[in-house]
C-alpha cells in the first residue's frame, strides 16, 4: 500500500525504444502515411459557415490550457488538434458546439496518448458546465464515427526524436532543443495557417527554428542556418524552399506571440500600480503568457 501511494503522483512514461528510433524504416513509414491524416480541405474557405479562424484559435488555446493544467503528455494536445481539424473539414459545425468538439477531441487523444486520460466530468468543469458528461460521451461516438475510428494519427511530435538523432547536436543541448521544438509545435497547432502542412514539415521547421534560436552555430559552423536547412530537408525528404518558408513562418508566429505577451505583461503591470491592494493578483497577470506555452523561454 505504501508503494502504491508513492506512485500515484508519478507520470508513467515509456523509455525510448532504440530499436524503433534507430531503424530508418520507421521514419520512412511515417513519411509515407502522414498525408492520410491531414484535413481534406482548408475548411474555412468554402465549407464552415458559422466558425471563423479566430474561433478555432481561441478553442485551441483553451484546449492547450486544459492539457497544461491536467499535466497531459505532450502528444495529447497536437493529436487533439488533428482530430479537431479533420472533423471540421468534413462536418459543418455550429460555433456553439465548437468548445464541446474541442473537449471531445482532448478526451479521445488523452485515451490514446495519455497515461492518465482526462475525465468527462473534469472537462465539463473546464467549460463551466456548459454541457453534460452524457452530451460529451454522445459526441465522442459522433467524432469516432466521422473519423472512421482512424485515431492513430501521425503528428509532428512523432518526427522530433528521429530528426534530432540525425543532427550533429551536442548531447547536453538535446533537452533544451527538444523543449523549444515542442513549444514551436504547440504554436503551430494553434495557428490555422499550418493546418495543411504535413506533420514532418512542421516538425522539421520547428527543430530548425529551435536550433537557430539557440545559436548553436557559434560552437559548430555545420549548424548554420543554410547548412541546417539543407540537412533537415534531406532527413525528411522536404523541398528546401518549402522548408525554409515554413521555418520563417514559424519564427514570425513566435515573434507575434512574444509581442502580444509583452503587451499583456505591461497591462498587468499597470493594473498592479493602480491597485496595490490586489498585488498578488497583478503578479499573476504579469506572469501570464499569451500563447499556449510560455514562449518567453524560447530564443530567436
């Protein structure tokens, strides 16, 4: 019983399987099937009438906040976004049902990728009980049916370790590069402009942006931007120009997010100076990030 109590708060996570990571056939298989899990169309153009891009961004940021609070595994959020986009590409959806759809997608993704799946009751609480657990479970069957139970989607996270092991990176830098890469992937997931990009391109562009942002070329000239993009393009069979454009777009999204975050920080500081009696609350506002992850730790 004592051992069980000590293990309750631990996150169960499998160790890296080197037989899979070092087998080139695995990476090639991921590249071969990744396009099967892309949305069928850019659904805001001529399909979804009631939902706008800013609504998707709001629900995506809310979904990531829930995953952060619940301490879900890093694969849960991008997988849930994949379900969301694939569903919206084939089913006209009302804006009043968008948050419910996002909750269902997290519910399903956490079952597939999480060691501790999210509960229907908690998801209802995060929406101020705007729907019931029974409604969520009903929508779960709808989403599964429309996606034809094809839930083991390929996401950018699946490529990260395969890419990193093929780069000439110092071992001591791998954790920080991986952390920054995951931040870029989360930013891409909230931005509709990346929806139709293959997961391998998003992963490769995110790795490139992370390495360039950390300025690792100072100690290793082979990690300079041009050489790095050429190497990354070869790893994932991506066209150099497309990869370069994707990486630049990812970096622009980061700059925009940092700018908005700075504005929120300044606003929080002004509130604190005007209302000293709410100092604790103001410090909380000041420490908030406007993006689904704390991008202030990412260099550019």
